[in-house]
């Protein structure tokens, strides 16, 4: 299960049409730590950042930042959160 624990969207320009979001790749050390924590504790937390553009355009209209929590199904969501 994946849960968005926190999120923030900053709009530099209005989003008035269909849009696309492009996330920045997670650093290798962040991803490795997430896998380690998921294996050890059954949950991991990391931040994803993304730019939002109108479909077919390149101008960034909004920026998204979200903290995601991944919970192993073997631990059960009520114990992990």
C-alpha cells in the first residue's frame, strides 16, 4: 500500500488544460534506504517532487512535493501507520 502522508502544490501559473507531471528521479541512496527500511520495519517514507505542465508543453505551471509512505502488506496498515 502507498499513502500520501503530506503534499504541497505551488502554482506559478494556472493549470487550465490536460496536464502531465514529471517527477525527479529519487537518488540511489534514498531508494536504497527506503528498501532497507521497508525490509526491516515494513514501511518506508520518501519525498517525490514533480513539475506539472500542460500536455505537449514545456513551461512549468505548478510544482508538486509529496511525502509518500510505502507499507508492506505483510505488516498490515493499522500497525505501520
